[in-house]
């Protein structure tokens, strides 16, 4: 099942899935509509432009959905997991003590 979209503020920390994780592997696709760019991968799944919950990853276009590549996150069977999306083209300022 694929779900989306969540509108997140830059540099914010948000909980998208509440409770203990139910699987080891999760897949992420994100788009920065403000500055441009996206976080994607090779695992193709169905999406659409508005909020969605889509069952199945086959025949996306034939079923009227878009298809995007998601990247895989291996949680190592942890009960909770945090992922930070950063801009790979922008150098971050060094952390201050």
C-alpha cells in the first residue's frame, strides 16, 4: 500500500506513522515543491497528485495513477525509526557546540 501526501515544513520533525512499525522495509518518495528536487529510488509504486491510499503497485498508469520511484529504508526490525531528508546539493553549516 502506498500513501501520500504529507506537507512538511522545512527543518521540522514530523511523525508520519504512529505506533510501532509493522514491517522491516519502508519506501520513501518525497518532493520539495518550494525549492525543487526530490528524494527517489528504483522501487516503482503508484502515486497521484492529491492525497491518496493506493493498494497494489502494479499497472499504475492503466489504473489512472502516476508512477514514481521510491527508495528503500531498512529499519532493521526496530519498533521506531527516524529518517532525515537533506538537500544533497547544499552544504550544511557545521554544528555549533
